C-alpha cells in the first residue's frame, strides 16, 4: 500500500496510537489535507481507531501488525458523534465526502484525494435512492475513489442489509461486505451479518447482497490506549479497504470501481454454489483479484524499492525545551537491504521566522535494526511550535521510499536555563583526592547527584556532595527537584464560603511531569472522601482519604501528573467540603509546570482544593559539573574537626569554632551550609537558624591543586531531649518508639487540640532522607517507614504549633 491513502468515515481516530501514528497523512501534508475539522484529531469512541487499524495499522517498534496495507496513509475526521464530550468538531458524512474530492482546496490537483473510503456505519432513510444517494456516490466513483460499506449487523433474516448499502444501481454500487469468522477453517458467515436480497429489487447479481465477505469476527485492532477485539461487519469492511490499497499500489492508473470489480470477481466461493445472499461472491482473494486484472490486460507497476530505505519511527523532545532551543531525538529503522553507515537529517520550526537545522549521523546500522539519534539542538524563539523532522537520505543517496521519513511533533520552547551548579574552588582537584560540588538553587528542593545526564547511578543527595577523584577528570550531574506551592492559599482570602458534596473541582494543565504531594481542604464533618484525578484522555486515578476532625486538613495525595491539557481534580464522593464563591484569581500557576485554569463550574467558583504542594524534576534537566584533575604535584590532605555535634540555640549563642587539621594546605575555603563562607584557617561561625548543616572545607596546597572534606552539625532550639520532658509540656506531647527501630518508627501525638506536624529525618551528614507534613488529630499515631534506609543513626526534627522536638533515632540491623 505504499503511496496510497484511505479515508475512514467513522468516530475519528487516535493519532497518537503507536499502530496509527506513523501512517497519519498529517506528517506528509498540511493538517487540513489530512483531517477535516477545526479541532485536533481524536477518536470520540474507539470504533474509528479499530477500523483504521485493520486497514493499515502497524507498530514497527513492537513488530505488531494489525493492518492489511501498513505502508499506506490514513486521512480522517469525525463523521459519527460516538461518545464525544470534548466539544470536537463533528464534520458528518456528507461533509467528509465533499472534502475527499478536494482536500487541498485546489481543483487542479488529484493527488490529494483518497484511493478508498471506508464506511463502517449505517444511516439514512430506509428506502431506495433516499436523499439523492445515487448522485452522491456516483460523484465519488467518477473521481476514481473506491467506496466500501459494511453490510450491517441485523442478520440472519432476509433483506436486512442496512441503509444506505441496500441500494443497488450497478454491480458494485454500493459495495457492501459481510462478516465471516476468519478464526474458523470453514469460514462460516456470522449469524448477525446482514443478508440480501436488496429491498430495491432488480435481477441477478444486482439483487443479491452483500457483494463480498471478509473476516469480521473477534478481530484484534487498535483502540485508544491499547488494543481490543471487536466483531461485526464494521470489522470486515476495512479488510476490503486495505485490499483496495494493495491493488492500487500495483495498478495506480485504475479507478476504485475497477479494483472493487476485481475483488468481486476474484472471490473464493463460500456457502451455496455461486453468488448468494449470505456471503455474496464469497471471501475476498487478493492474489486472485491481482491475476484477474492481469488477465484483463492491465500491466502492474513494480513496487518501489530502495536498498538504503530508512524509516523514521518516532521523534521525541523534552516537555520543556530550555534555553530557547529544541532538543529532538529521532528513532530510525533500517528498512533496506544494505547496512546504513550515514544519514542526513533536516528539521525545522516555523513561527514568525523559519528556524532550520541539519544533522549528519554516521555509524553502522544493520538491515532491520533501529538506532536513536540525538539531533543537534535547534535554536528558536520561545513558544509552542510544530517541529518537522525528516531523514533526507542514507549512505549519501536520497531514499526513494521517502514517504515514511517525515514526522511532526508539537514542542514547547522556553527561555529557562539549567540551574547553576559548580565545583567549590577555582583550581583543579588533586589526584586521588576529593572535590566538593554544590547546587546554587535557592528555593526549597531535593537535590540529587548522578554520574550520568540521564539515568545513571545516584551518588548522593543534598545541596553539596563530596566526590572522590582518582586520576581522571570526572563529570557529575545535579538533579534539582523543586517543591513549590500554588492554588488559592486558603478559604479566607475572599468570597463567600459554602459547603457542597457535588462532584466538582478544579481544571488544570500540566506542562511538565510533576507530583501533587498534598492539598489543603476544609470540612465541617470528619470522615472519608473519594478524590479523583481525571486525565485528558478520560482515564482517572482515585484516592480514598480520611479527614480525622472538622476544620483544616492537609491531604497527602502523591499523584504523578504527566504533561497534558484538560486535567480535573474533583471530590468524587463523600461528605461535603468547603469552597469559595467569588474572590478567585485564575490562573494559579507555577510557570512552565502547571496552570490551574478554572473550576469545573466556571471562574466564579474555587472548589475544595487549596494550597497545592507540588514537586517536579526541574524541566531543563540535570546540570553537569566538570571536575578537572591536576596532574602531578603533592596534594594537601583536607581534614577538620567540629568540637560539638549539636548546638541548642535555647541554651547557647549558636557560635562555634571550627579547627583545620589539614596537611600541606596554604589556603582554605569553608562552607558552613547556611549560605555563609570563610577563608580563615580556623573560623568562628554563628548559626542563627535551626537545621542540619553540611560543613565542607576545600584547601589548596603548594602545587596549586585542591582537596576537600566534609562534616555536619545539628542546630536545634528548645529541644525536647526525653520522653519525660515531652510529657511535661501541657500543649504539645510526642512519643517516639521504638528507639532503636528496625522497619517502622512510630510518632504518637497526645495534644490538647489538632495541629499541623512537620517532620524531617536526616542522616548525620545532614542529607534529608524523609520529610513531610501531616494534619494530626489530638490523639493520633503516624508511621514513618525506615525499611529502605541503611542501619545507623539519624536526626529526627518534628515541629508542631511552634514547638520543636529534635531526637536522635537509631535504625538497628
């Protein structure tokens, strides 16, 4: 079917399905020539995607063939409403037929028209030539287009062919297809398959219906989100449409009607001898139809071949392309007969200006093998654009089968840059020493360090990291995971406050992958609630949450959200929650991450979910830090001591003297972990805030290279050091047990009133291993899992209503 086209008149198509994506004509033509309608392509049901897959579906990456003519292209629109609730533009059948005659709007061209139109539907009045049926389809036949219909599923009674395909004014006008069971060796006709004769009368073949039969029982094909098995004449007709495309490739100069007649006369007889009102002429036989055309004196054109044939299977780009550049990758398969040693790529973005780039790949790609190519970044303006990537040639020659070499993708380009990170000190690191690297991100975030730009091994966590260096330069990568808040802060910031249990909520768009860690809600009654996140494709995630007491509660959701437009977060069931009428200020945004655009009830309402806490891996990716290594020389040995492990600001000034114990150092650079630095050898530093601080010392020796060491100090204020002291406090009491612990640590609260508890668990280097916040009832016990942590000592800090507990806890082996 290479070079041929099918138009599918149905419920629409899923253009992102892996078995349909590459075959969408849009990648080769303007969207207006590939899809009719003013809204983006989609399937309002699943019927259209299933039918399209049977005509030409193929997922080359997974080697999953579901279609007859998988090298052909499809064009479509929404003719049948199906279950469309998205407001998509439904073109209708007649509008699609009119569009098929001139998709590019240029009457002088004919290469824009489909070769076959598949119609797996029924409709119209139940009498002959209703509403000018003859005239409509004669126009399509006159243009050379084959028109294929499903016979209907109203069998097994006689004269049950559904409208409009019971019409019969010529041998294959209209051409209807019965459903037989291709999974059985005897190929029985389905009981439900509609039967002839035609209600429009006539004699001989004109009276007999259907024209032919094809497999239509339990057919596996594409559906949005995966694959499914369906049965009916709707599944039989696309087998015939795919067969038309195969014949059209061999005989491109013949009309659609001539090809339908070849299939008609080339059938293998089934059922009663000769043409009958169950099978028609029998099951289609494509080789026999081919031979029939040859016997009629038609010369087939040889298939187009190319020894260097390559196929562009997929193009990808980050959700956010940073630094005003697109970063595309291309997955290519060698579909030829010889190894591919070079490929030439050309790609562009067209906005107010045209931005172009080229890339030359060299390697060795065996026939049948695939390779992912990281293309040279394409500089462009910030905004959302259509990226077009094409493989122009392979092995220094054009690919003659070029129709499968071009793909399009919408990309979002932003001005944001990578978050700065670097090595401490401006001299090379000594051989067999240590370097300190640090991230300069200033907001709340988790920072992880890796040995690769993507994937790789986790080296450590925290704003700085001590990196062992041997004899070669090394690059490490900082992954920043910001934690931010968005949405309306609380219910008291304007508008009236009301309660409702109606299943409504907030709408939002996601521009990069992020996690909704928690939201704040207000309730007048305790009890359970069912929260639902509905995705743009209609699927959903539900969470059952418990509200222990009336008032303000923070709900832990921990829902991962992928990029997409049209998400909804709703109260699905349960007792009412409070919301605001008025006082809204949409959109509530974290730039380039998400935008809460509206409520499901309109902009005057703010439903239920306040003060969102989110986190996301920074969308510009990991920041590389290159560590240069000095060759030769005598390295200094960095070392220092901290006289105390813990400072209590309630009892002390926060002042501490640090002592250098390095050997061979001539200069010193201290980082105290709170944003302060010193170049003194034995500095005196004052901590003004609480926390666990990582202290690093980088020294430089006489030969001009550096070495580093690290340590940590814990700063608390008014710490509760024993359970007796905890119990003595009248307004805040907390018990931690068991200590030492193994798999689970329990935090048991005994409070005069509910409160918001924030907890932070860090290792003795100050690196966070657990942190979070929970609204707790007066008497409630929280579980803190230690299962995945190594044995050792940790620091637990818990803040609740202005009081703080700092406790060393031990995980035993």
